[in-house]
C-alpha cells in the first residue's frame, strides 16, 4: 500500500480515534495537575484508593485499610489521583476498542488483542494482593503478544499502529503502578509523562490517517524531514521537562531568568543530576538531589529550549513561504512563543499551578501540530 493512501478502516473508526485523542489530551493535562499539585502518592494503593474504586470522603473511612499506614489520607488530593486513574482507564478501553476494530480482518487478530488484554486484566487482582512480580510478568506477556502482532501486521487498516498504541497504554498502566510502588522514582515519572504524550501522538496520527484529509505539496518530503527533526527535538525537551518535574528542579535557579541564582553559569553537577536509576525503597517526593544537581537539570532544560525554539521558529518561517501553509506557520510560531513565555513565567512567578499545567498543555499542542503535519503532508500523485 502507498504510505499516503487512505487506510481501509471501520467507517466510524476516525470518530472513535478523535474521541480517544481528545481524552488523551485531557489525561495529560489532568495528570500534570495531579503531579504538580503533589497528589501523585495521595492514593498509596493501586488501582484502588485506600481500597475503594472511587476515593474515601473522610479520614475515618480509611482507618482500617492497610494503605493508611503508608500515607495519611488527604481528601483534597486523593480525588485528583483517582479521577486521573479513571480517565486513563476510560482511555485504555477506547484504545482497546480501536485495536479490536483495526484487527478484526486479521487472522486471529481479535483473539490476539483480547488475549493481551486478558493477561493484563488478570494481573490487576494479583497486584492488589501483593503479587507484584506475577502481575508485571502477565502485563509483559500481554505486551509481547501486541508487539509481535504489530511486527507482523501492515498499516493498511491501521492494525499495526493500533496494536502499538494499546501496547503503550499497557506500559503506561505499568508505569502508573510503579509510580506508586516505587514512590515517585524520577525515571518512572518521566517515563509516565513520555508515555502519555506518545499515546496522544499515536492517536492523533491514527485519527488523521483515518480521516484522510491530506495536504498536498510538491516539497512535502523536505518539509517532513524538517518536521521529524522538530519532533525529535521536542521529544528531547519534553523528556528534560519531565526530568525537571520528577526531580523537583523547576525552581532550582530561584526566581532568576535568564540568569540562575544570580549567575550566567552557576555551579552544576550533571553527572549526579542525570543518574537515571537510584535503586528502590526511597521516597522521591520533594526530590533527593542537591542544589548543584538540580541546577544542572534546569540548565539543560533551558539550553535545549533555546535550540528547540530557534528550530521551530525557523520551521514556521519555512512554512510561511508556502501560501497554503501560512495558517500552520502562524499557529506554530504562536505556540512556540507561548511556551517560552509560560516557561519564563513559571520561574519568575514561582511555579504557579495554572501556568505550570498550561506549560504541559502547550507541549502537547506543539506535539499535536507537528504530528498533524507529518500525518497529512503528501506529494502530488
């Protein structure tokens, strides 16, 4: 099949894909709200919250639950974490539906998708009863089935990307579980953020391909190279942003910008700041790094932000020279300027929650813009 031809999918597939993409954006933004309001460990058990499918309404409701010995109950935080979990679970069901629809014409396609989902489902009660290793192994087995199927299937009916998206969702569930089990370990928190945005990107790409609204340009190939370069830089910057957040390094430079603690280049410790694995059993809430290590993380984030902003503005200028792409050029330039402004305001205003959440949403919108153009651009036949 031509890489740009319309895939053969169920007639309402694109509507479900857009619904899932919209919900994924909500999960990302609400997840940022949960993380930045320090509510990530407010439900110390998983997937329940102090043994409840929803969340307790008062502290006395959890006195008899084992999780109450792990962390004191905070009503104003617990609902945030559990609502986020419910939104993520709903998204998972939508992605499962998309996978079933995409694989329905494949030999044993539906059986493979359901088998993977069943393995993951069987792992949940095991995890709740303390069998963490067994639960993880079942989820990994489900992942293996999906990845093997994706490697065999083509994308003529979007079966490959749908299976990959479901695999990412399952891995997201594992990361969510490990976030609680390993007490906000930075590599897990960062991976959870990247996984959410990867899910969003895959769903947006799938939705556009199913919608089939191409943008035909003679120099589409060159523009796609520009866009893929931008996506790589954006992914790096998002990862660094996740590392900043996971290590509580957002205000490591104080309220200084563009300087950091009054200096253009303060003492830093990159080797310590970018240690990815520090063992288990440590509570990472609030961060464990010293000032120089956190400053190193913050400075890396700022430096890559400059490179990314220059690159994307150059890309916007490149798009502006093509009459049919001027709207996208303006949108991209505005998003870049908005993200830079929000990043500066986060520092100068001491990380106010609405601005910090908006900064996360801005990253998702930048990702949406680049993925949209990659999915829609094609050369004339």
